[in-house]
C-alpha cells in the first residue's frame, strides 16, 4: 500500500513536471512569435519598426522608425543611429561624452557671438553674460534651477539674432543621418541626432 502511494506521488510529480515543461515551452514559443511579429520584415530580411518596443539595443529592429526633418516618416539604420549617438559603454563614458558635447556647444556659441560683437549687434559684456549663463546651465554636476533656465530663455527671446546663433551653436554637435523607405535603400530624408 505504501509502495503504491509512493508510486502515485511519483507519477503525479512526473506528470506535473511534464505539464509544466509543456506549458513553459508553449509560453516561450508564444513569446518568441510575439517578439518576432512586433517588427515587420522587408524583402531583404531586415526588421523594421519602432525602437520603443525593444528591451535593449540588441533587440532593436534593423531599421528604426523616425520622422525625417522634411516631415516624412521613414527608417534609419540601427548602426547609423548608434554610431551618431555615440552609444556609451559605461555611465562614466556617457558623462564624458555629454561634457564634451556641451563644451563644444558653448565654444561654438562663443565663436558665433564673436561675429555678433564684430557686427555691433551685441556688446562684449552681453556676449560674456550669455556665455556665462550657457556654461552654468550645461554644468553636468548640477541640475539647472528653473529660474536660471527661464532667465536664459528670456535673454534669447529679446534678441532674435542671439537666439538664432544659439540654435546654430547647438547644431555643431548634431549628426545628420539618412532616412530610408522601408526597403532600407531609398533615401527619403534626413534625421538629426544630437
């Protein structure tokens, strides 16, 4: 009798294990099918779709959905986007990249303001004040205060030439990459990264 109960318990345990295995296999297959159906596949076998559906860089589609600067919707190649973004390998490298980017922007602003000074559009004192504000806002070790951001915005708003030069300085660190149709070959626009 005890032997039969032990065999029955073993049989239940084995059938439970088998049922669990079948269930897990079904779930995994469904998950794989669900993941692969998240993205479309073009004639060249490239996946395309939104990167927001990806858990990480590796699971992003080959062609990532974006809106081009001309307003058209299209796709950028994953490798082009990652190269232009300068994907960091560590948090320290990400901070380094951000600091370098902001220093380049401030230097570009400084250079552009020199032209406004030379043309008599703004004074050297005004340019120095704008540079000091930009440097303060780009400090990677301190979040800018809302009042400082508003003061800088107000400074730019009262002088359209200054605002234009600031926006041009920001473009210094931007990279432009092609936007493709779903075929991954036909260029339909550009996408700015930076």
